[in-house]
C-alpha cells in the first residue's frame, strides 16, 4: 500500500499503554478522528510509507491528516522517544508534537521520588537538534 498524501503528521508521545488508551478515546470520541485499521480494516502508514506498528496507533483527523499515538514504554523513555521525532523531522515533518507526561509524584505515587516538572521540561526546540 502506498504512503498517505500528507506532508506533515502529528505525534502524541505518552508514557504507556493506559495513556495511549485515553488518547485513543479522546481522538475518536472528542476530536472526530478515525481509525482506518478498525473502521476500514486496513493498515496505516507513516509519511515515508512505513507501516505503523510496535504498539503505535495511527489515526486520521477530519481533514485526513495523520495522527500517531506513540507509547514510550515508561516515563524514562519519553525524552528519547520525543528526540527521535524531533531528529527525524526533516524527513518526516511534524505538524504537531504533543507530550503526555504524568506527574505521578504529585499524586503521591511511591514509584517516583521527584516530579517530572523538575526533571523534564519541554519547550520550543531549535532546528539545530542533532542526531
């Protein structure tokens, strides 16, 4: 199957599968996206024609632009997963990059000693991010 005609894509990087399930519901029910793999029983491909796999979900927004949910497989991987997409944006330009990081420490989770807000800050990233 050929690659979609979009020139850019939107990426949602989240910590794990529970966040991915939340975002799937939000995209389908609140934002009007469609899931071609469920609705049309077909695979979804990224901008270069690579099949979206490895726990990632592909959607189309109401203008048929690609939106991909990417679970980072844990809080410690969010930053590296994000950098993967920032470094690849010359080949696969980003329309939007959304990061979903839970501040588990703020709700008393014993699994984290500190807040993500102290250890992980994202803002405008210069075009000079290198591989």
